[in-house]
């Protein structure tokens, strides 16, 4: 290879590396990576969509998993072994353990003194949805703000990118 060509290859690889870094933001990427666990999928996806663990901090998941008998007006109790396995999975992948920009923004929007159980009540969620009216969330095709997957088709995989947002009628 000619010297100038080697130089060109070098510059090209440096440029693409820095583009990757820029899209990566604070180290681990801007989007939450998809994560899964069989018990979580079976037990936490039976009444509603699966909420990615990176949407809430560990203390929120711990509190939720300790009160499953009174889960938003439902009894979602599990046997101790299943509950403990799911709790560990949620904790390991929680917003304060994840290295991606989305999760750290959510985490930073929650005061240290608060332990929210609803993603839809975090400051981050509210600021991102200030243009969606209450009546839109109540549409039959949506139901409530908690039904992320109605508008974000990749929600269960942790994909909330703006280009994928589509509000159903
Ligand atoms: C028996 C049915 C049922 C099961 C099983 C269940 N949930 Fe729920 N969950 C609900 C209901 C009902 C709501 C409130 C939904 C709404 O407001 O639209 C809810 C809400 C939530 C929310 C809040 C969403 C938001 O941001 O407003 C989270 C997070 C959640 N559930 C996580 C879990 C996890 C984790 C599990 C598994 C351990 C689980 N759920 C199992 C019924 C259930
Ligand atoms: C009624 C439809 C609807 C529902 C339901 C909904 N969203 Fe959204 N979401 C939107 C719209 C619209 C935007 C703004 C997109 C834009 O700025 O172009 C948005 C933006 C976001 C963003 C920011 C995207 C970005 O990159 O800036 C995140 C994260 C997000 N939503 C998460 C959620 C979560 C988590 C839930 C469920 C707890 C949810 N959304 C429920 C419509 C919805």
C-alpha cells in the first residue's frame, strides 16, 4: 500500500471510531440494550407489556417486588424463589446499574429521597411527553401512559428512539 493510502485508511478508521463514541455518549450507548430472563418474561408480561429494567432504579424494583400482593390494585404475588430470581434480574439491569444515556437520564431525574413505582411518574418521562395530552393517553387504542408499547413498538426491547414513535388513533 502506498504511504498516502495507509494514511487515508488510518484517518477513516479514526473518524468512524469517534462517530461511534459520539453516538455512545456516556460510555455504554444512548439506548438501553435489550435484556431478558425467562421468569421475568412469563410473570411480568402476563398482565401488561414488559418494562425494561433500565427504566427504574434498583430501589424502585426492590420496593415493587416486596409488595407484589398489592401491585397497582392487583395481586401479582409469586413464590419466593421466582420472586427472588426476578428481583435479582431487575436489580442487575436497573437504571442505576446500566451504562447507557437513557437510563442515567431517568435515574438523574429521580430525587435520591424518592422511590417511584411508576416510570410514567418520573420527571424524565413527564418532560419527554409534555406534548402528549392526557386525552391522547386515554384513547382506547392506548389505555394509559403506562402502555408504552402502544406508541413505542420497540419498548419491550428498550428501544424508545424518536424515529420509532407512532401514536395510534
Ligand atoms: C395480575 C396482573 C399483573 C402482574 C402479574 C404484574 N403487573 Fe405490573 N401492573 C399491573 C397493573 C394493573 C398496573 C397498572 C397499569 C396502568 O396504570 O395502566 C401495573 C403497573 C406496573 C408498572 C408501572 C408502569 C408505569 O410506569 O405506570 C410496573 C413498572 C410494573 N407493573 C411492573 C411489573 C413487574 C416487574 C411484574 C412482575 C413481577 C408485574 N408488573 C406483574 C398488573 C400486573
Ligand atoms: C401516546 C403515545 C405514547 C405512550 C403511551 C408513551 N410514549 Fe414515550 N413518547 C411519545 C412521544 C410522542 C414522544 C416524543 C417523541 C419526539 O420527541 O419526537 C415520546 C418520547 C419518549 C422518550 C424519549 C425519546 C427520545 O429519544 O428523546 C422516551 C424514553 C419514552 N418516550 C419512553 C416511554 C415510556 C417508558 C413509556 C411507558 C411508560 C412511554 N414512553 C409511553 C409517545 C408515547
